[in-house]
């Protein structure tokens, strides 16, 4: 009888050692929760960083957007912002974060940060010296979304959105929405780390711009030049909207998109509902050859012609036209990447895994090899239907 009792007693004592205490607990009131961050070049500290931290104001997050009114210079009530953008300069990101505490009186808490925006000048100067802190520290999330600003990072974080209270949250949602419609691609800290660990692959990060309407309201958008291309940790060029989509076609990033194809004196819209790609590399007579195969399915979304697009011949003609349209976008992007000498597709990584012995003689010359690399593109397009109507509805 004594042996079972002793065993139970020993287990109880051991379980006490596994209980955790509250020594690492921190009160929410002692923390400033950061929801977004911006990194810009600093004029005060040439080798440092100008950091913008967007801090949540919990008291303004309750209720509707019209609550929490404050007076402006004219004495008129204005909605109080649910955030506070604070700026500080430091030699490093951590140094700048500590400088922020002189104004907040609280320690900045990064575990809920959703977005990091890098100004274009800072991106061209190199982001590796700044991003090391986000990879090394235990608070920042690996899923934090990365963006490049067409101007300064602080400009993106200072635009009050119409449907959200926090600019950083609104921009993060915009990036993910653009990814769903295949107009962009959400890139996070892990994607950055993987690109930096690769000796050959170049990173593409979406570019956000601030536009101003006729009445003076500002909005953040991702269009026009939508992709910042990096060589190592430095931005070396940009991709246009069609070039970014060409990159997504080849890399398998297309989810849903719309193609406008010229046909019979008008235009036919094709809603792409499913797409996929496959990339293969091979050595032919000692030279690297890459092959991209794209398969996609779509349906006619609108008919801008004056004729019915419903026969089998019409479908075959449109499938051929859309396949050539996609192939053209892929080739335009590839030629742009080759001109910039940036392997945005990861061809080098594929060669190193498939031909490890031959790669030993290539890895130090990959930039030269990529500059003369040949690409073969094949596209298989399939139209499912013409929609609910067969003939265009015209007066």
C-alpha cells in the first residue's frame, strides 16, 4: 500500500515544479500596442533609420467611427483618431524603438504588429540592416506583411481609411485583397528571410502609393508600378501591373483575374477562375533552359462585340487568343527581370537541387548565366461557359 502512496506523492510534488508563475506578465496599461511600422531614411542620422510606429488608442476603438470627438483649430468637432503615429530616429531599429518611449511613457509592444512599410529611398539603400531586428527579436510575427512605399513609409501610415479605424489594418487588408484578385502578392518576413538565405533568388515586394482625390481626400492603393524588385536586400527596379501579373502567372500566384481580349471588332472579358503553373529547368548542351507550363480555366464575363460568342469555333479562337495574351505577359516580365539581372523565379535554386554537381561550377557565375538564360512558355487555356446569355443584349 505504501508504494502507490509514495508514487502519487512524488507525482504531486513534481507537478508543482511545472506550474508557471506571473513573473513574465505585463499589464496592458503599461504597453503601447504597435499595429504598423514604417522605416525611412534619416536625415539626422545618415546610417540610421527614421521609424514611424502606429500605436493603438484603445479608448477610441469602441463604438462607431463618429465617437470620440475632439476640437480642431477652428473649434469644430472632429473625430478623434484611433491611432497615434509616433516617430523617432536611431542608429538601429531597436534604438529608434527605445527613443519612442520618451514620448509614450510605455514600452512598445510588437507582438500585434501587422505591417512594415519601407520608404523607397530606404529600400534602395538596403533593408537588411533594419530587418535583422525583426528576425532576431521574439515579439514580431513572422507573418507581418511587408510593403514598399512609392514615397515615404510615413505617408502610407498617415492616411485615414474610410472603412477602418487603423490605417495599418486597412493597408494589410488591401494587400491580401489584391492577392486574392491576383493584382499583387502578400509578402511577409518569412518570405524576406527565405530570399536572403537563397544565393540567387530575388524578392518582389508590392509598392503602395498615396493618391489624392478632387476633394482632397487621400487613399492608399497598389497599382501602376506595383512591384519593387530586390537584388539582395536592395531595391533595383520596379514591375508594372501587367508585369507583376506575368510574374504571378509563372510563379503560380494567380487565383482569380480578368483578361480583356480583343475579338471581332470589340473586346471580350474572360474571368479566370482557376490557374496553375509548373516550372522545370534542364541543362541542354551545357546551357540552362527553363520551361513554364500554365494551365487556366475561365468563363466569358462580358461580351463587348456585336456578335454572339457561343460556338465551338468562337471558344477555340478565344482560348488561343487568351493563351497568347498570357504568354506575352510572362515573356515581357521575364525579359524585364533578365534586363535587371534578377532571378525572381528561383531558377537558380531549382538548378542547384536538380544538378548539384554542375551547380558547383555555376553558382559563382549565376548572374552571367541568368542573363543569357532561355525560357520556353506554353499556355493551355480552357473556357468553361459563356455565362447565362448567349447573345449580347443590344438596343
